[in-house]
C-alpha cells in the first residue's frame, strides 16, 4: 500500500467514525420535553414506593450503637489525678489540677494517709480527636465513652468542658455488657470471698 492510499483509507475511517457518532441515540435533553417529563415522573413514582432511610432528626433521635464515641464522661470519684491520661493524650487537650489532702489515721499510732483531690478536670473537645487513649490508659476506670453527641456550639471556646459537665454525661454512659457466664471467676471476687486472715501471735519456744 502506498502512502497516498494509506492517507485515503484513513480519511475514509474518519468519515465512517463521524457517521457513527451522528447515529448515536439522542441525549435526554434532545428527547423532547414530554418524554423527559414522563421519564422524570416514572423515576419519582419508583422512588416513592421504596422504603426511605431518611431520619427526621432532631424530631426523631438516632438509635446509636452502645459503643458510639460521642463524648467522654468523667466519674470524678474514681479519679486520683494520676495524670496518666493527660500525659498520654496526643492532643494535649486534658487539663487537670489537683492538691494533696491528708487523711488522719483511724487507729491510734497509725500513719496519716495522703490522697489527691481533683480541683479541675477539663477536656477541650475542639482539639480532641476521639482516639480513646485517655479512656484506655486510665487505671481507675474514671473515664467512659458516652454516645451523647448533641453538644455542638457556634463558639469554639464553648467546647472546653469542665468536670461538672463531664460528670453530667456519666448519666448517658450505657451499662456494661453482661458478664460471660462461662468466664472464670475474677481474681478480685475470689480474693474477697476468702476468710479474713487472723493475726499470728508471737510464739516463744
Ligand atoms: S480521646 Fe484522645 S485526643 Fe481526646 S482527650 Fe482522650 S486521649 Fe486526648
Ligand atoms: S482520669 Fe484516670 S488516668 Fe486520668 S488522672 Fe484521673 S485516674 Fe488518672
């Protein structure tokens, strides 16, 4: 085949291709107004008979799973202000202040004890990334996930919540799941059910 013939053949292909494009079915806009209207009404009728998944929030509250991460709640009585959560928080959004309190001995000659009292416990939810590390590392079960999520604010400064509000959210923390009946008894339960130890007397030989 000569170069001229090849160009000629190529020209025919281009012409044929253009012809095929011309034969393609018309787009929706080119169908005409009546056909487009009927097609739209058919889609509407089909959708109307389908089950809707839209929830009418806030009139209809969502049914959230119990392990939802909405907000972090604080059980202040359990907190010893050990600062573990604040040290592990990757965002540094936990603020804890405390002071030491002396508890006098209950027995004569006994030693007084000291304990930390929480003065301030706050979480800045504008920084928090809801990773849950603080809850995981707390050795005293003082922090919990609550599914409560309705605390949006128009002012970012209002997302800094103090211990009073964090304590309020404890009411929304779901109860823990039931224990597995086949699980072995917890060591704490076994230790608590042991008879009390009797003090040994000094025996002289
Ligand atoms: S969830 Fe994560 S980011 Fe938020 S306070 Fe706890 S440790 Fe910090
Ligand atoms: S919440 Fe837990 S980890 Fe954080 S200071 Fe209190 S006891 Fe320590």
